[in-house]
C-alpha cells in the first residue's frame, strides 16, 4: 500500500482557535484502500483533524495534499466535490428540514422547467428512504418527517445513508456507531470494510479500541493535538494499543527504537 | 379530545395562529364598526396597505429565515420611493422602477456584505443602515417632498406600478400576488429555498454539507432590499409624492408581521403566507382605528398591545400543540 503515493497527505499541520492550540505539527499519510482507525481521548484533536480534511476548518499553518495536489482553499463544498464524504458527529443535520431535504442538502436533484431548477421531490423521497432504511430507519418514518423528531439512532442512520449514497473516494466516519443498536453497529462496521475493499480510503474515529483493532489496517493515535503514534494493527495487539493510548504513545516509540 | 386532532396541524403550520387571530378580528371589526370597516372601498384600501407592507414583510421573512434580521427596510422603502418619484418625472415609470429596485438591491448588498464579511450581528448593522439611509432621504429632499406632476400621472406603466386600479383593486395587490407565488416556489420547490432554511436551521450543519452560507445570507439581504424598495415604488406610485420620512417605522410593522405570521426569529422556520396575513392584520387594525374615529396617535400604542397579545397567544397555542 505504501508504495503508491498517498491519497491524502498532511504535512506539519497547526491549528489555533484563539489561544487554544488544537493541532500541533501533525503529519500523516492516508492511502486509498486503507481503513484507518483514528483514536485518542476526548479533546485529543481527532475531530479537529478530520474537520480540516473535510474543509470545515482551515489550518493555521501546514499543508494538506489531496491526490498529490496541494489544497489551497478549505471549504466543505470543495472537499465534497473532490469526493470526500464525512459522517460528522455533532453537525450535519438541520433539525428543521425533512429527511429527504437533509439527505440532499447542498446537491439537490433538480428537474428543469423552462430552465428553472425545481427540486425533484419524487427522487429525493424515494431514494433517501431506501438508502437510510438499511441503517435502521423505521418503516413508519416518512421522508417528509422532520429530522428533529427522529431518535438518535435514526439521525445517525440518515448521516450514514447519505455518505453511502454519495461516497466517492474517501469516507470519514466520526464515531459512526454512536446511538446505534448492536445489529446496526455491525452493519456499519461491515460497511466500513466493504468500502475499503472497494478501494476507498476510510478514516474511522472511535473510542472503542477493540473494535477498531479488529477493523482497521492501521491506527493513528492522537493526544493533546499531537499525533503520538501511527502503527499497523498487525504489529500491535488490542491490549498493547490500549496501553499505548494510556501512556500517550510512548510504548510505540520504545518499540521503534528497538 | 377532538381538539387534539389539530395539534399536528398547528405544529406543522406555524401560520395558523395568525389566521385565527385574523378571523377573530375580521368578525369583531365587522360587527363593531357599523359597516364602515367591512365595505368594498375600505377593504380595497386595506389591501393596498397590505400589499406594500406585505412586500416588505416577505423580504424581511427571507432574512429572518436565514437567522438574521433586517430592520433597515423602512429606510430602504423610503429610498425606493424617492428614487422612483425623482426619475418618474423625467423618464418612463418602468425605467424609474428598475432604478428604484437597483437602489434597494444596493442597500441590501451593503447590509449583507457588512453582516457576512464582518460577522457583526445583523441587528446592529441594519440599525445603523436604517439611520444612514433615513438621513440620506431627509438630506435629499431637504424637507420638501418629491412628486410626479399631475400631468405625468398617466400611462400603463404609471398605473401598473401602484398608480391605478385594476378590477377595483390597486395594482400593488397584483404585484404582491406575483411576488408571493415566485417566492413560495423558490422557498419550497427550489434548491435555494432548501439551503436558505438549512442556513437558518443550523448554519454550521449547512456549512458542513457544502452550502455557501454567506452567499445565501447575502442573497436574502439583497432580495429583502429589492422588495422593500419595490414596495416603496408602489406606495410612491399611489400617492404621487414622498418626503424624507416615507416608510418611517414600517420596519417595525414588517418585523411584527413576520413574527405574528409564524417566522421564528432564530431562523429556519418561516411562513411567507403567514407574514402576509400578519401584514393584513396590522393594516386591518390601522384601518379600524381610522374608520371608527380613534385618533391616529393611538395607532402605534394599540398596535403594540395587539403585537404583545398576539405573540403571547401564538406562543401559548404552539406550546399546547407541542405537548403530547
């Protein structure tokens, strides 16, 4: 995998929010066809890092390359256009809009009448619910129901369904199994592996070390805004991985030194 | 309970409250005004006022829908009226109207750019521009009024732009209907409307989905300016003259219309038809006070009372509807 050039290359990334130093000199490579587990404690900078990758935040300094090309402007629209789909943890759904409207927000399918773009409601309703039902949306919920009235799991299923529908080259999942039942969780994890096998880059953020150890090819561990370790899951057992996180990455450094 | 059937309907349609209030007021006004309120001529007058206030309210509703607010519309209305009258005396009224609308668009652009580029709350920005453009209006007219000479108040364009009547109603009413249909289509059935409501619902989420939040807000401010200036044009067309204070305090009525009509000031939830009904209710109250001989200075006081009572009533209704 590492002999091909990385799909996403992050070089010396720094991000400040006022006085808060959220990302400190982070460099990491991600390759197509890889499933990366991004782990670390709360506030470690995982979500901040992926929010740079999906264009929500612009870095204070450092560079991001996508497919060999340096990213000059950071905006979610540009990232989406390049084929980066993200299942965000706390943002991504507008409570006041229906499921169908949320599903297609930003890239609504249209039918043109005299050149004027009108929303293609039939397609929006039919397709959105068909995709989302696979991830646990109840049969009696309609595409016209507002997202506000959905349960936590159903909200998550809307975000996952949307990423699957539009997935292209990269799928970033920020705690994707939150609020999901055991069966739906398995479904999402199978999905992550499937996407990887289809040649996509999958970045999977989680707190569940044992789960990520089973799924991922490689884990990137962050702490206090820094990348503290980056190791293949073949090289570490899940217990060792847990120990690494507890010690802030020192175990891996020791191993590499050996 | 049979009433509980109405709950989902009220939840889905925030504008129902203002329609109930409107219905009650129509009955009360009809019964207590001895035929002076509910007659064809007076209703026509109310609808003319509703048309200009309504156009302004529709624009404000769009801005409120994005989670911002535009309180400069009263001055934009005045600027539109002055631009129209000044030009209509020299060129064809249709050209004058286009110029007036361009003035409105420019004011909207200034508001929108100041809000989106500086990140300053729109309340304070548009409060500033409210005063700036009011000041310019007064300076331009130097205490006198702009007017179109009687001899020039003729022709299709002049009549069509609020200066005449069609089927018994001032032509402004037909413009209102056209604008309402266009805006409803944009809001409900086009990508722009989807994104506008998304921005108001959660700007952060809309941004994460690739929506250009600032552009949507800017478009809403420009549309709002256009509609306010166009409303000013139609009012100027009807009166044939305007002074520097034209449209003063109308911004407050427009905002009241929106809120009474079910637009949430926090954004994301709005009803164009509700905002219009709000404008109709306010115009009706004004007319009722005039025809029953209440002194005009009481208008603003009674208007305020009605706004407070209606807002409270509407809130109670919605809270009831949200209870399981």
